[in-house]
């Protein structure tokens, strides 16, 4: 899809990848860029940087996503909806809570589903529209140490695939963004295991996304190593799991050695 003169919506735009996406669309001559986030201060900063149209939105709530889409559609038909907002959630499994699982599910999965549900009727009527859903390399592989993040990102990838399979022949494009470590608030304390192939800047993610949309490519993988890992996983899953178990052991050893409360005797 050609981006010039298009109407774009970007959620999670107060900082990080979302802010970089909004700026990239503006630089690519999108007609209007609507930006959404729960963080009003960051949202205002983004709007000031790239002359975007800010709409405060809590993507964990279906009603607010519906209101966002209805508000934009009153003025313009949405051409590209970037469902980018996401959270890291709780760590591990044994200490996770039901509320923690629900919160990350609502933001990392249901926000994509609600966006598609309310955007699709108008897009299908026009036989034109594009969805960009931010997932993670964890959705293609897994996330060492964090069950909620791993599970929800896998679900996000699966939904994006379903969307493309189901509506691709009706003029609906879909791109799924699956990076490893990106320099954002989520990685402020370090990239963790995801940084094995280096930390990239949000602008690199945005450039990969725009290239994928222009070329109507499903997978946006700014860390090219991820494609090789996915291939290995598909060719021999047991061998891949064994390798991930070794990485899990290394990660556990690192966490234990870094714990200041651990008895050194």
C-alpha cells in the first residue's frame, strides 16, 4: 500500500515504537496521523513533535477502541490502523496473578481484535485497508522467563495471520511486527535475553514496518536473525527446544548471580 495521502492511526504512540511510527508515517507524507495512548503527557509530546492528532485512549477497554475508531471515521476513512500498544506484564509463572494475566491479555491481544472488529466494516465496504499489529519475536519463538508475555505475543501473531488469511482477498493488508530488543521504556533496565542479537532503535522498527506495508509483506522482522531461528524451530522443534532450555539455564544462572539478596556462602 502506498502511504502518501493515507489516513493512519497509531496506538501506543506516547513513546518508543509508537512515536517512531507516527513520525515515520508523517515523513512518508501520510495525509493525517491520529495518535492514541493512555499517557496524555507523552501523547502531547508526540503530537507536538510531528503535528499529529492526539486522542487519549485506553486500549485495554473495548469501548475506548471503538470510540477512537468512530471518532476518526467521522472525519476520515481509516486507511492504516497500527495496533501497537503493548506491555511486558508479570514475570515467570508461579507468582503471576489472574488479574495480571487478564490485563496483559486485554492489551497485548484483545486490543488487536477490537481494532479489527470495528475497523473492518468500513474497510470491507471500500475493499481497502491495512492493519499493522505489533507483536514480538517472542510471538514467533518464545520469551525466556515470562509466560504471560510469551503467550500473549504468540496469540497476537496468530490473530494477525488469521486476519490476513480471512480478509486478504478482500483488499485488506496485514503486517505483523516481530522485533527482539528495542530501546524503549520496556527495556530501560536492560534488554534481557531478547538482546542476544543487539538492541535496536525504535526508528529502525518503524522503517521496517513502512517497508513491509509498502511491499504488503506480512512479517516485519527488523532483527533478521529471527527469521533463521523460526526456520530452525520449524525444521526440528525438539532440537530447538533443547537449545532454548540451555538458554533458559544461562538466564537463570545470570539472574541468580545478580541477586544481591542471594547468600554468597
